[in-house]
C-alpha cells in the first residue's frame, strides 16, 4: 500500500476521531455548565 494512500485514509480517520472527542467534551460541558462546588465533607474536617 503506497504511503500517500495510507495517509489519505488515516488522516481523515484521526481528524474524525478528534472531532468526536471534542464534540463529546463540548456536549458534556453543555449538559453540565459548571461543576458544583464540593460540599464540606466530614472527612476533611
């Protein structure tokens, strides 16, 4: 398999993977806009 054909298939696959990861983080942040401040746990006192 020629290297240029390999890159033609691998580059879009990597870009698609990173796009899915970024989309996952983005939608996760939209669902949880800000992490709630941790309540004062009795173990820390």
